[in-house]
């Protein structure tokens, strides 16, 4: 058998729930995390400023944020545009960060002071050090 091209888009996503808060306040929610709030179509966003915890609570209220598929492919990845929310609460979105959310009282919670990983997409420009 010859070489096969690996397409990372075909590899299954990790089973652990994850939420990435991208630059400019876009939340990317994987399928496992979305299931924790029963695959809600819209959510209210809450913030505990003292504990630095974001919560998403399923809601059909007019002020709720729409949770929509990231693409037309059925990847299970969902996105939520929360720019106004992150700006209002002065949540740092200068760097994309991935968090492991948890469910509490029917809400999907993200502890901003907990462990996270910086995420750099393949579109990120890399600086070349002087002299190279």
C-alpha cells in the first residue's frame, strides 16, 4: 500500500468537552460540551466577576445568544458570537484560549482563572527572529 494523505479534518475530535474563546470574543464549543447543556439552540451568558467564571444557560429569551454550527459540515462544532459580552466584562480575548468547561446547575461553565491552552490556528503569522 502506498502513502495516504492525512486530512486532520477527518480525525475525530477529542471526547473531552472544550470551549475555545477566540480573538474578538467568538466562543467555539465542541460537541461534547454542547451536549452538557442539551444541545441548546440559544443561551444566556452570565459572568461571575469575582470568581472569573463564564456560564451559559439554555434560554429562549429575546436577549439570548444563538448557538449555531461552525460550518455546513456536520462536525458538531458550534460557535457563539459574544464580542459585546467579552468587551463589557473586559474579558481578555487578545489570544485564543481553550478551556475545559464543566456543567453546574444546568449551566455550562468556564473558569477563566483555571487551566487553559493557547490556541494558534494555521492562519497565525509567525514572526521571524532578526538575522534569520
